[in-house]
């Protein structure tokens, strides 16, 4: 499979699609048929006394793209899981697939053609019926190389096309047998053609417009403040809404987030991204606080187009220099594990990588000297998530200890990645990621970051070299391997290459904590990835 030509920069059209800025999208949304609601009060809509309402605190911004084909935003993806459906969806905890818009799971997972019948009576939130045309419309966008949407990286290698049989039946045609396809179909949230086929509609989706077939419809969206939902009365699918209304508050500041769920007059019943330092305090007040371990990690990404970060020895040195155990003890309060592979240690395909960055400042100094980078000065840009900013001082102190002068520049997530989308110059970025938002299989997880033409490869300026091309060929072989054990071995081989190259690589994997008041909400299951899922929770 030949690689597409390397593109050193995104077009203005690409930038508008990928960036988190809402811009003109809000104005465009008003010209489209109403589906999601308009602005509402930005305050705490409904405090704890309303038995028909769950108020949740989400520790991530709600101001990034709401286009399901283009987003990796924690807040947005959690919201989308309540608003939209795939042909198949997966349980948020077990990740087992179940029929959603489709009526049944595929009879033969090893077949090269899967046929699905759509659920009778399924409707969009504007009342129009869901049809096979909507399914074809969605997958055409996902597979279109000109659109180059984010989730396309999870489908293009194995899915050839999606065809309409009749109004309620579709056929997925594969390039080769791909049994892992069933859980991946939850990523492809089916979108209404009559809404998002209109001119400017995808920009409106990026800005917050929604129209799904799921159990909740969006009633208001206020960027940087809150998003509200209500149960969709015409939903007839497998997981109906269990509460009438939800108000999700976007609060990135840790102290403000904790305050919303604390005390007798708490305004919210549940919060994700609970700061580790507040676990005991919240538990002592009667809240349930539980964690989930998974792929959530702090990673470093290097600009390999800027010297000396094009030298693998420098990248490795900066990883060896970090005192991960100190970071885990001080910043994460014990709720983390030093990375020994790109995959977290609890993953079924995990194996210790050939290169593991155990704390070794002497080796870091030697590598920097060998690379001629002994007097290095670094500006470390980072997202301003609370647990990330808690980790940054350990990174700075560790690098200073091996002679690397370091300045820290934490900033709003949307602002940082707007700079990445514009290809502004930078040296090193520290950010959070969790591919488990999309799924669990190792092939999917690694293709989130490492894929031809992918944004992360463009951000890092790495994909044009021989090492990248060799890696992508290894990844292609693993994707096409039908035997599970053989595939696992191929994946482990290319993970060793990714570990050695350290272009974008985890420093620590963390445990994500969720807190809720069991006297006010039940049925909560904490996720090992950002956000919440309340499709089986109830207000008590």
C-alpha cells in the first residue's frame, strides 16, 4: 500500500475543520433546520433538588469540535455517545458490541461483506426517519480521502465501501476479512444526510450543532460553560434515557470542579477527572470515588522538523531524564504507572517494549553529549488539564538536573491545538491522550497517532522520513493479518519501533477518577477514559 504524498501544512479548509474554534459555525447553525437547541443560561441549570435532572461536572472543555467524524475531545465524545448511534455500539465499560441502529450483530465476523437492517421506526431528533441513505452518506465522508476526517484512519485500511440495498438495508464491503470491525462501528456515528449534507453544515457541527437518533437530544450548547440534554421521546433503541434532563458543566479548573460536588448544597451529583489530592476529602463527605485504569496517559510529542529533536538520541535522552516515580508519587498521588510500552500494562496485548525509559539521568546526559546537545534550552508547551499541570514541575526539574534549561507554557487545550493546526513553531508538547475513547484493540490504538497523513504525524513533522515509511508498512501487515496471535506479535514488533523512535510517546499511564453522590444518582460505572456515560444511571 503506497503512502500518499507528504503535505507539510494543512489548507485553510483543513484548519477550519480540525481546529476547536467555533467561529462562523454558530452563525451557520442558525440557517439550518433546527435539531439541537439554542443558547440557554450559562449558570448551573437546576441544582440538586430537581429529581428529573442530573447535573454533571466534566473536567474538559466543551468548546472543541462536535463533528463526530472529526473530534477527539473528551467532553464532546462523551456527549456524542448519548446523542448519536452507530450501526453497532459498544458498552462503555466492557466494550462489547451490541446492535444500535442495526438490528443484529454480523452473523460471520470473518466474512468480507456484512449486511445490516436498520431498526424500524428509528428517527432523527427533528422527527424524520433514519434511512440507508444516511448510513451511506456518513461512510462516504469517513472514507473520502479528500475529506481526510480523523475517524477515517480507523476504517480506510479495511473498509472498501458501504452500499445501499434498500431504504432499511445496507452492505459493508471489506478489502479483506477484518473480525475487529464490529466494535469499531461504534466510532462511525450515523449522521442525517438532510441536515449535514447542507452547505456549511459540517462547520456548524464543529461549532456545536447536533442532530442524532440517540436517547438524548442536545437542548443548548454554551462553549466554555455548559451543554444541556433532554430525553428524546421518540427513541426506540436498546438503551433509552433513564433521566429526563442532563446539564453538563465544563469546568477545567480542579478547585472549581471539586466545589460543585462538595458540601450539603452541592449543585452537581457526579464529576469526572477528580483530582487525586481530593479523593479522601470527597469520600469522607459521603461520595463514592472510583477509578478506571486504561490507556489514559501523559505523552511528549517532539517537533522533529526542528533541531536537535530530529535526533532520536535527544528524544530518548529527555525521556530517560524524567523521574517518573516521583511524578507518580507527588503529582498523581500513586494513581499512575510508568510506561513500559505504548500500551498500558493492563491491556491484553501489552508486552514490555524493547526500549523502556526507566529513570537514568546518567544515560540521558551521555546521549545529549553524544548528540552535541549539552546546552539545550526547551520551552515545553502543554495543555492545562489539572493533572497534566501537576506533572509539569517534575518534568522541568528532571530536565534541569541533566543540564536542560526548561520553561513551562501550559495553556488552554483548544488554543494549543489551534497553534498545532496552523503549524506554528514549537519544540516539545506535553498533553493527555486516551485512544480507548475510540476502542480497545491495539491496532486501533496505535493508528490513532501513527498513520499516513494523520494529524499527529503532521504535528510532529515525522511522517516523511524512511523510519516512518518502514513503520507504516509494518502496521499495514499487522492490520491485514487475520490470525489473532500472529497479529499480536506483529503489533508488538512495531510498538518496539515506536518506543525506540519516541516521536510521540507516553510518559505515564494514569487512573481516571469519577466521584458521585450515591444518595442522588445510582447505576454509575466509572470509565477508564475521559468523560462519563449515564445511559444506565438513574436519579435517586
